[in-house]
């Protein structure tokens, strides 16, 4: 793909590299995806902002994983926003879209008018990769600090992957002459190209402990290149990141034309959830009839709601649990519906 080639950029992630520097990156535009994620919930404004930021980070990071892999980002804290969870599902086949879903758990009585990140207390930021059946999941954690989820992600890559990484993100509600208010989001991710990385190569040795800060800034000519690229990235403005009139390819030329930007095929991204009644039934198959009875409503039904997409499941308790007369086979539940 050449820089001048026109594409429909909404809900895409465009990978690129700067040929005159050892730097790679991605440009993301999430519009319908953010709308699909956020319309499922009536979040307070601060929680909406945190979920939007997390979804953008997930799209930018997730583009690197392989087909059929799953990447998850998660925040756990003791603050008003207790948890934010996102999943990025790699395409099933080349040319197919990736899928993203996200949700937040929060205590509405503790939400204040303070900045979004102030709604998060002490805790950790995690990145996890599921490579499929028979493979050990990869996980890295970093403390919540730095004033934004973006800063936490940058710290994660410095501490866990030893990769200098920086982000520029923008998101919010937009109105124009084409229709009603809608979400728009965009971002750029830069990384100094590593020799090897567990996250980028699919290696690693499973779960890790909480990571400590390290200095991974490149030195010499590589350090000068990294500093210059970040100074150029700092000149980007919100409208360039989310505005519909500037293609990501044009943005890269504006920012990095002297760095030799080269782009690769864009990855389409869609809002998508993996929940299903079959998965809910499978998750309940470990319970006895007595346990199922405690979950049964006064109307004689067992119900479940997906935290990610809002899907509602209404089932006959006689068909649930390992003692059910009419068992329903299914695949292992991934926590989609609770």
C-alpha cells in the first residue's frame, strides 16, 4: 500500500515504520467501534473516557498479535472504578476484521467530578495474551501510576518488554452535519524496534509478578532518532487524530516525512462479543440442581447478562447444571456473561 492510496479509515489500525529510524508504529481510528462499546452502558462521563482510552490502547497494541489469538488489557483498582476489561480478538483469517469489546465495573456513589484517572485508585495494569488451546497464557503487570492509562501502558512496555513506547490519543463525542452525536477516537503508537519481545513474538513464560521501573531509553544515534520522533509526535493535535478529513497516511507524512514513513496493510476492527447462550449454559454445567435453584428467579427462570454487549439470556433451570435432564454441550466459558 502506498501513502497516497485512499481507504475508508474509520475503524482501522494502520501499521507503519520509519525507514530512516529503528521505529515502528500504528495509527488507529475507532469510531463505530467506540460507539458499539459505549452505547451498551450508561457510564458517567469519567468512566466513558477511561473505557474509550482503554479501547484505543487495546486496538493499537492488539494489531501485533497473530491470527486467532486473543489479547486482553485489564485494570484492577481499589478506587471508584474497580475494573476495566478489554479484549482484542485477532482475525480468524487474513483479510477478516479483528474484534474488540470492553466494559467497566464501578461504584457510582464514589464517582466524583475529578479527572478520569483520579477515579482509579491503587492497583495494577495488565496485558494478557491467549495463544489458544495447549499454550501457556502470557501475562505482565505494572502498577497504576503516571496520571493516565496511556502512561501505564508506556510503563508496561518499558518494564515488561524493554521496548521504549509512546502514545498520542484523542477521543470524544462529535457532532457534524451528517447526523447525531457520535464517538470518534484516534491515536498513534510509536515503538523503538526491539531485538525480541515476548509480547511481539508470542513467547514468554506465563504469568509474571508486578514489574518494577527500568530505564530502556536508547542511546547514541538510536536515542537521537527516538527523541526526534517523539518531538514530532508531540506536535499532533486532537483534530488530526480524530478528524474525518485527514487520512492516517497524510497524518504520517505531515508528522514524519523526513523519517521515511512506510505503511503496510490496514487492519479493520469491529465491535464484537463472543458471548452466547451455549457458553452461559456451559459455565453453569458445574453446578448441581440445588445450586441452580438458588439462582432461579421468582418467575422460575435463570437469567444472565453479558457485561460486554448487554445481551440478556433467559433459561429454564431444568435444563441447566450437571444434573439437567436436557444437557446442552458447549465450549468453555470465557467470562463473557455473568
